[in-house]
DNA sequence: CGGATATTTGAAATCTCTCAACGACAGTGG
DNA sequence: CCACTGTCGTTGAGAGATTTCAAATATCCG
C-alpha cells in the first residue's frame, strides 16, 4: 500500500476523527486493486471480507432474482460500499461489478470491526456513514413506489443537471440500458420515457440531453429533498442551512439512484 | 419514567453493552407516551428530536409525494424507528403514525448522540442497528423492483406463515388497504392478486388466509434470504449457521416489508 | 338497525413489458 | 477500403400488468 493511495481516503468523513496511528492500524491489511471493465467483485450471497472503496472508475451494485436483475446503485469515486455487511459480518445482499476500468481499495473487514470497537470516534463515523446510506435508500424506495417511469427519469435528469453544474445540456454518464435498470424500467421503456419528456423540452442526442424548458419539466418532476438528493457530491456549501439539509455523511454515499 | 418501562428496552441489542450508569444517563430525558389509533407522531420533513421505541401497538412509516402516499414499513413491538435521522440530526424522510393504540417511548435524540460519543460500545451498537435496517431496505427495494404484485403477496404470505409459527392458515395483521400500500399496489389490485393466488391454493376468508398448497405457492414465490427475512423476530435459533444467516441486529429491525 | 368504512368486482384507460425488426456504430479481419 | 459482426438504441405491435373510476357487497361499530 503506497501512502499516496491511503492519503486519498484519509480525508473521508469515515476516517476524519481518527488518529494517524489508528488509521495506519485499520488500513494495515489493505490493498489496492485494479479491475478491468465488467469485472465482478462480489456476488450477492457471498461472505464479505473487505470494505471496498472506489478510487477510480465506476461500480454498479445490482440485485438478482429468478433470472431478472436490477441495478440498485451506480457508484463514482470516492465511495465506500458494502459497509453494512462489513459491520454485521454478513453476506452481501447485492452483487458488485465494475462498469469501467476501476481502481478499488480493499480494507480488511475484520480489522475495521476491531477498529470500531477500539476507536469510539470511528464507530460514530461508521454509524453516520451507514445512516446516510440508509437515508439514500429510503429516498430510493419512495422514488420507486411513488413515481412513474417518466417522472423518475425527469427527476434523474434534473439531479444530473445540478451535479453537472447547472448546464442546459447534461451528459448521461452511463449506457442507457444501465440507466434504465437503475430507474426501474426496461431499455425500451426508457426510450419511450424520453419520447414522453420531449413534450417538456427534453431533447436527446446520444448521451447529450438538452433540457430546453426547465419550468414545465420541473413541474412534472416535482423534485423534493425528501425523495431526491440534488447536492453535487463534494460541492456542498458551507452555510448552516445547507449543512442541515444535506448532512455530510448523507452526501458521502454518492450512489446515483433509481 | 418508571423503571418497569425502561427495563423493557434495556434488553434490546442497542443497549446491550452499556453500563447501567450510562443507560440511566442516556434515558434521562426520556418519556413514555400513549397514542390513540391514527395519531401522527411525525411528518416527513420535520426535524427529529427523539428516537422512538414502540413498546405496544402498531406504527406505520409512510412516504408522500404529490398527493400519493405509500407505506414503507409497519412496525410491531419492540422496534426503534427514525434512528438514522437521530444519528445525523436530520429531518425525517418518512411520516410515522399509529395504526392502533400504541405505547411509545421517546428518547432525547441529543442525549443519544452524546452517549454515542461517550460510550464506544453504544456507538458500535447503533452502527449495527442501522446496518440491519439498511439491509432490510435493500431487501425491500429488490422485492419491489424484481417481483410482480402477486409475487410480492405470495412472499408476504409465506413470511407471515413463518412468523406465525408455520400454521396452515395465517391471519393478516393489518387492513388490506394498508397491506396493499405496503406491497406497492392499490387495494383493488391486492384483491386481484389474491384471486390470482387462488390458483396456488390460497383461500381468503376475511383476514384468515389458508395456504392449502404450499409447494406450488413456494415455487411461484421463490423466497430467498437475499430478498426476504423469514426469521420470526425473537425466535432466532442459536445455531452458528442460523446466526450467520440472520445476524441479531438484522432481526431487531422488525419492519414488515413491501 | 343504520351509517360509515372496507373490500370486492367490473370495465375502460394507462402503463409497462416482451418480442421482433431495424438502423447506427465501432471494431475486426480480409 | 469494405464486408462482417456484435452491441446498442430505437421503433412498432401485441400482450400483460396495473391503475382508475364506478358500483355493488361486506363488515364493523355505535
């Protein structure tokens, strides 16, 4: 493990209150691994021996049942994943695989559990991190159960717009079929959802999507902090109001949602 | 606060590793409250000042968007709720209301956060509890995205059967319209889903549901520990295999799912 | 009993999925 | 350079699932 790699995660909320000694200890058995695109890191049901931290690339978390599969989240750096299974020493509920060439840091689950017990600040940080992920999932379920396909797409596009700095034309960061699965629909249906949104000024050209009439689009989408996380990760404002609306640990779980 | 009430929660995983002194401290600002049926405890978006612990009765957690609402979980004693918001000092993402007369213990969120910082074992227990809830939600999303309405109902019935001790005729613990919302469908559709399942030996008589042909029903439902939590709360076996399959904290989040 | 609420059923509309075909595109190898 | 191939995205048609609205029936509770 090179220091330069460890330093990249030293700044995470998760390790914030930790002493250097303890950090060194916790990351003792860690190693950095490079994966090609479409590499499966973990199958659902597998025992979890590591906490994964995505440093470069893209990782998809997915679930399977009876030959059907669904994307539950798409991760971008820097994100931890499978933390809850690590905490409980349980089997994975989701499969993880790379969508592109990725660099992933793997920390020993057992070391982390030991560190949790030895370092109170770390245990608190873990609780906060998992709580943030939990709240992300609550939003996810609400999004899924309360909105139609076109509404989910509209909100996805508006969230993307905020994350990309408010540009008029956003760039879809993933293949459309992956996006469809994330949004809980088939690829064909995503196509039709885009067609539906053309009535609201959405113009698609490959991965480029122009949101030409934001006002009617927002009226359809009705984004809400109770269902959507519009904060650009790592771009949180420092004002008190913004902090309370989007606590840091909630931002650190940077999964894009369906 | 009477000791007899505090003793009821003293045995929870959440407070297991805690010293009596610290427990007394943490529950200092606590109070017990009785609510009638259909009382709203908390609206989504509200600041969260308490950790709620359901001692008697039934509580529904629900989400709302644009005049639509959906039941996210139904809680039975003894369950904590809104823990993640307490940990992060954030606003509630779900509304909570009683479905029947309920007795609820309310612990000061601020005291709990302070206790987390002072008592490492408690911080670990919180992390484990939230992790268990997180995994419950992962199962929930997979259930919702991967299964059809009839499949969700079939699995709900089979889970109910296990929880009620393997009886042939299970008793629905909630109104059908509430159940429908939990399962992510309309009340009308739940009726039709029951009709569909009659081909699989499901006979409905009010709240009594006879599962007359378990084998074909199970083939349709295809229950899986990766999507369902079949363990009866408080009835976990003590064998090693069972423990690894259903870690204690995962059981403590006794939300019934849709 | 009466009235309110819950549940079921029917019919139509809407949404979503499946299957199939087609065009666009990139990479390969002749 | 150009067919060949495979993947991806779109479109159409039909089937299936789900929702909505309306009405009928059942159940609960005072």
